[in-house]
């Protein structure tokens, strides 16, 4: 293999458009990724030498993205960072679904944007813009690298219509009273992604067939209601309407990455319907496999159960901040589990992750400036990542580095290279002593006097004032220690 699929045996750097500097570590190995399509780990072989294209299923912007959604987005971010770490020039595309995603996640129910519109008394476009900006704010807070392109479904209607026209020309569509549908019986290998035939998919399921020819058929274009005007509707060769959910990703991935492209990512819940249908559309329209590798992140449970609004356990990043958590503690928590294993979110686990992150930050403040390297640990870190993004093992190597006896300058250089993949924002802490404001230091000094006089009530009051200013004071055998809250 060449640079297109291996980490290299020479030091180099690659500057991304965001201005971040990624260090390519010294290791020669294959990158192995689990492919849902073949149900096995495979050596990653990019289509174009030295480059990789990734399409990640993004948010439906009818409400805030929650912690479960961000597990998938953080996994895709780690994949992207890993490929850059190994010398590839990565083009990363994430769609914004602002029309066409119906409430049953298939072809029935109301458009989720219309549901939000009724709930909030705003136009669908206002809903989409507000929640898009909220999503992008959370992306920044979780240190997820911005996509090279965030295509919106509403801005690519013509591309979607063109793909439906191609499917119609190739004999894969039929018309009903409510839209244009994809005939899954015309595609011999429909079901290959999930590993289920159409019959197996529908075994035991109750489906209102309506005018559909087959239970697994799905809408490509839905007609607008005749008795009302939608906020989001467009003229098409078949009449006024709007696109189905699945067609947007097929059309937009083809526009920005061509087909086939290298890797398609998303949550495990996308496999059986959304991604199965994407794959079918691209095969029907272009007679090409949409992506060579399909990667899926597992579910995030909450307190051992399912997340839902009705249970009151569907948390957003804002919810975590209001409870006193650093958003990067959530990122650290998610790095502690492999993306293909289920992860149980609890506030006890999040607190432990935040404590570990704080310990990490405080430890590296006293290190010398980055200089030198810890090569053996770098190699083991890269081995973990190259083995299907084994972030728990990568974190274990990071802690070996933290607690090891290497010279601190070498540890600093290696840690910063690790963090270009892990994304914990450690460049703000390495070799940067904590600057304690005079107001905080005065409170800490007063607390020291209060404790010496055994005035515990005043000591607690002063501690709370320190916390209000964004700092924490801890009592150790060596005395009071002040940390950033």
C-alpha cells in the first residue's frame, strides 16, 4: 500500500482548511474498518490515492440534537481525524435535513419540519435555520471539526428531482395518488446492507400498504396536499410537492463526492431503512455502489434504557452545561467506549469523565514546552486507531503517557499529536500554568484563614464564591489547590 491507506514511516504534517495542524505519526500499517455491507473488518483502500471522501448523515433540524445524536457525530469526527492523522486528504460532507423526513422515518406521517412549525408557530424555514445554528453551536462546543460542506436538502431540490428522473427512466418508479415511489422488487439485491430480504424485513410487521406495490417500497417524491399550501414545496415533472427523506442523501453525496465514494457513516438505526434505501436509489439511478464502506455507531442508552422526551431523559448539550458539565466531558465519555458497542449514559459516568478530564488538564499545565517524542507510545496509539477506531485503547495509551516517566517536553509533543485525533482541546492546557484572578486568590486566602480559625461556615461560604467565579478549591495534604471549574 502507499500513502493512501497507511500511516507513513516518516514525519510529516498536513494542514486542513480549518487551520489546524495534524501530525502524521511514524507507523506503517493498514487501517482496518468494520464494513456493515460485508459484515467484517476490511483494509481501507481509498478510491483515489492519498484522498478519502466521507459522507455522514447529519441532523434533521426540527429540534435540538441530543446526546444520543452526538454519539454518532463524534464517531464520524474520530474517523475523519484518524484518516487525516494517517496522511489522507479528507473531504467530509454532512447533510442538513430540513425537509422530507416524515414522522415514521419512512414514507408516511407528517414532515417533521411541519410538526415543529405547528409546535412553535414559526415558518418551516425559520425552524430549520434556528435549529441548524443550534446544531453548529453544539458541534463547536464538542470540538467536532466543521464539515467541508453542510448541504441542505432544500438547497438541492433540482439534484433530487434529477435523480428521481433517472430512476424513472431506468424503470424503478411508479406513481400513486400521493407520490412517486421506488419499486424495491426491481432491485435484485435490495436488503443487502441489513442482510435481510424484503420478506424478512416485513415478517411480523403491520404495514398499511395503501397503494404501494411492496411493503418495502418508499417515497421518492411526495405530492403536496390539494387543500392546503405547504411552506416547503416545489414544482416537479410529477406535480407540486417535496422530496422523500432518502433521496436527499443519495443526490447530495453524488454531487459532492461522486459515486462510489469511500465511506458512509451514521447511526445503527439508519441501516435497515434510510441507508438501505439510499444504496438502492444510487444503484437504480447510476448502477453504482453509493459507498464502498458503510460504518455505523451503536445506540446510546440513558440509565440503561431508551432515550425519549416522554421519559424526560433526552438531554441536550445545553442541559449538560446547565448541570455544570463541560461539553468535552461528554466527548471524553464517548471515547471510552468503542463506537460499535452500546454505551450507557449516566450522570455518574459523566461526572467520572469530567473528573478524568480535569485531572488530565491540571497534570499537563506543569509540563515543559513540547519538544521530542515518545515513539513507542505513538506507535501503540496509532495501532489502536488503525484497528477500527479503538478509542478505549487509545485513551489507555494516553494515560500511560500521562503517568509515565518520560521527559515532560516529549510527553507534551506526543500528547498534542494524540489530541489532534481525540479532540479534547488539550493545546489550551499543555505547559500553560493556571492564571488565578486576584479576586479568586483573595477569596482563597480568606478561606485559608477561616479554616485555620476553624470557622467552617465561612470556609464553605468562601468556597461557594470561588465556584461562582468559575474555579474550584480543593483541600490536600499540601494545602489548598485551586483549579478551573
